[in-house]
């Protein structure tokens, strides 16, 4: 994406972890911030476009499965013949029904709707943890990147930034080298993932808002040799690495039974984990594991609304904050599509577990829970994406959100308390306008919504729960 050099004026903008006034913002032709000047004089402000509302940096959504937008709200009833206890694993079986019904054109349509919603929710970049590689019958497409490129097209159509993470998925569990029939679309090898990476890099050449990394689905789904082979490729090519880990109690127990070690313990012992690694969920951890993640320089991706929806458990925010760990947030299964709700749930889960208030403020050593979490999530965007996405600062990508000036939650709120109100008193849409690499992008697409509704009818036609 290329821009003309632009100049904006924000009466209030979040800069360096605090609200600043009369901020003059310069965007270079490459879409990066070239100037961030607070308390700009009237003379300096001349000619700048005035932004109509408080300005926040855009946040990275560090974990997304776009196709799962097609099941949001459709997995909240017990199916006929379901086990007495409905849990992550029974939800997964229902999710596979969607995974095995969506073709590339439908995926592009679903992703367009999702990405429009993410923009409206204040995200400006998304990390797509993508494992739908093959055709509906499990056979390989002529172009192994067919499904991946559908996501690239959706990102370009909506304007959201994208880090595509083609995902290695080789087996159904620790005790087998094969996949289940309903996992046939996920089948991949380190070589096939490299081919997808190269195809996406070729397709996105010259577009600074789209890049690529790699993902390893989980320890249960990837053999150790293949895990280290693909991780070495990512290291040599300076790509971010993402992996699901320690999300479920059963997953931890299975790992211990087959390897003698807990998942994060195994990963830190047997893989060259470093600052390029992003461990998704890490819900069930020990203090030593969290300290080990921090020592390795890796980050954790927390997905509070999905972890709540699936009954995963509560992330140990106090323990991880206590060792100075890095983290980001993701919407994962997209039961919600705003970062405010993710942060709200992160804090509320801590309050419910510990029976205390403002836990994030205390453990992140900040006066404000909202500000402490926002700053941490903002910093985590850079390792998650491998891009310059760390807020409103010279040299970072000029992604930002202008809050709706008449947002009900902000009525009568002092400027210094805007972020608190946005997170804890604003369940609806917050963004008035959204900018990616300095260019305004649409946050509502009526045609995308119409096409999405049609695809939902196609995907679920004849399906009985």
C-alpha cells in the first residue's frame, strides 16, 4: 500500500502510554509515522487534517481462525446425543462441520465480513492461524495456497493488515501418525507449508500491510522432528512462529503421558524458542513455565472470550506479569470481534477467580487496569506479526483508530479517563474511523454483509445438529 505524505491533528491521542494533547501526526509515503509531535502550536497545526475524536493506536488481533466466524453463535446448544459434559472437545467436533463445508470463495466472503467487523472493533491487523489447506475431499488443490490466497484477497478488499500463518497439522494426537477423516483438509508437511509461505510472499510482494509467518498447530498435531524443521526454516527467514499450547487440561495430561513433560516444559526443552515465538493460550501453566517463556523472550497470545466460551480456564495474568512476560490478544473463534471485550474479559476473569478488583492495574503496575492491559497488548503486536506495530511513534506503521465523538460511554468523561470508559463501559462499537498505514479504510461493508448472509445459507443448508 502506497500513500501520499499526510498530516493529521489529534486533539487527544494515546502516545507513549498516556494521553497527549494537540498531537501533530505525520505519515510518510511508506505508511509509517514520520512525525509525532505533542502540544503542537497553532502555526504547526496549519494544514493538518483534524481528527474528530480521541485517537488510539490500532491493536493487533494476534490469533484468528477466520472460517470459525461461520459458527459464532451456532454452538451454544447441546446437540442430540451429545455427552453429558459439553466441553472443548465436543465443540471441536461441531467446528469441524464448518471446516469441511467451506470452499475458497466462501472463505473469502466469510473473511471479508469478519475483517470488516474487526476493523469496526478497533483492530487494524490480524494474524490468521490458517490450517484449511486442502479441498473438501482432502485432496490437494492444484495451487497449494488456494485457501490462503482467499484470505489475502479478503484482507486487501477490506484494508486490514494481515500476517498469514499457514499451519502445520500432521496427526490427530500424540499416539498416532495419522489424521482423522474429519481432519483431512488440514493435512500438511513442512515442505507444503514452505510452498504456501512462498506463494503468499509472491502474491503480497510490494504490499507492506501483508506479511507471512508460520504456525505449528500444537504438540499433539505435529511430530517433534517436523516441528523443529519448520521452526528452523522460520528462524532462517526471520518469520514469526505461533503454536497452540496448554489450552486444555486433557491436552496437558496427554502430553505428560506420552512425553513425560508438560507442553510448555517440553517446548522449552526441545525447541529453540526465542523472541519470534508466540504461544497461544498457555491457559494451564506452572510458575516455572511462565518464567521460562519470559527468559526465552517469547510471547503469549491470550484469547479471553474464546477461552471463556470453550471453558478452557483462566490465564495466570498475575503470575506472568510478575515475571515481566510479553503478551498480546486474539479473538480466536470470533464469538466477539472487539479488543475492548477481550481486555474486559481478561480483567473480569481475574476478578472472578481472585475476588479482587483492578487486578491488571496491580500486577501490571499501572494506575489504570485498562491502560495497563492496552499497553501490554499493544507491545505484543510487534512480535506476533513481525511488523512495526507498536503504537503511535516515529518508524511504526501509522495504524490508528478515531473513537466516535458521541460514544455514549464517553459522555461527560474526562480525557484522561477515556480508555477506562472505552474498556469498561462500552460494549458496542467504538470506532468512528479506522486508518491502516495512514489510509482510512471502511469499517462497514453492506455488500460484504449481504454476501456473508448468502454464504451462511449455503454452508449450513441441510445441516441438522
